[in-house]
């Protein structure tokens, strides 16, 4: 097997990434936040599927204003972008926690980043409940 410098660089980078994330996942509170996040994220997928199945046409009302009425309409399949937003926020926050904890391990910043992801997912759940109410009530 030919051993090259590129392979060594990739292997060293992968080892650094693994060690950074292992520092994050060794913290006790991260698993609690992940469990709450996964439960809320499951509800986001269920709400999105429910909205998509019950939608009769191809248009989905995403925002209703009391003064002007409907002001944001989209295709029905775009409802599944919202669960992906939630996963993106989790991935970004975990990456930021891994980068920061690699230099100086602290529980405070990791807790703030993880609670931010959980809070974002909670408000996304609330938003999807209102999208359901706008479209079907």
C-alpha cells in the first residue's frame, strides 16, 4: 500500500475531528439536550407529514397577516424544508461546540449552543402548529 502525505493529512484531520466531538459528547448535559431535541424533531416530522397529507392542492399558506390576509404561499412539498432547518441548526451548533471545546473545554458554551438548538426546534414546532391552523381551521 502506498502511503502518501495526503492520506496522512486526511487521517490526522479526521482524528482531530473525532477528538473534538468526543470532548463534546463526554459532557453529561449534551445527551439530555439531544434527547429533548430528537423528541421535538420527531414532532416536526410528524407535523410536516400531517400537513402534507391533508393538503388538497399544490399550494400551502405559510403566513397570514390580519391586515393584509395571506402574504406567503409556497408549494406543498416545501413544508419538509423546516425539519431540515432544524437539523442544520443542530449540526452548526454541535460543530461550534466542538471547535470551541477543542481549545478550552467548558460546559457553559456547549449548554448554551445545545439549548439554542432545542429552543429553535421548539419554536419551529410552534410555527408548524400555526401553519396547520392557518391551512385547515
